[in-house]
């Protein structure tokens, strides 16, 4: 299908405000000093915003996984990594 893309669903502002991705992005910004954004009033901007977040997660694997472990309380798979996290 060529031409204009048809939007199948748009989240409401309440859905965006209650989303896990918004909580995670806000936490990343606060703890790591990033400047990621989730738009509440313009949800179509989040396509670009999500692409930035995805690129960061693919390019900075170490910080990405540390952020996942810390934010979600996941125990890292090795003792060496757990030791590293306890020092930070």
C-alpha cells in the first residue's frame, strides 16, 4: 500500500500518562541525565521519540542494560555485573 499511512489507533492522554514507557523515560532522564521525551498531547511525535530511545538502547548496550536492571529491579546474570552495579 503506497501513499498516506492509515492510523489504526491513538492512545489517549490518560493511557500515555499511565504507561510504563513514560515512567521509564522519566526515570532515565532523572537518573542518567538523558533528554528523552514522551509527548502526552501529541502522540504521533512519539514515533520519532521512540526511535531515539531504541537507537540509544542499541548503541549503548552497557548503559541500557544497567538501566533495565536498576529500574525494574532485575538481578543481573553474573556476580561481576552485580558487583559493578553496587559500586554505582
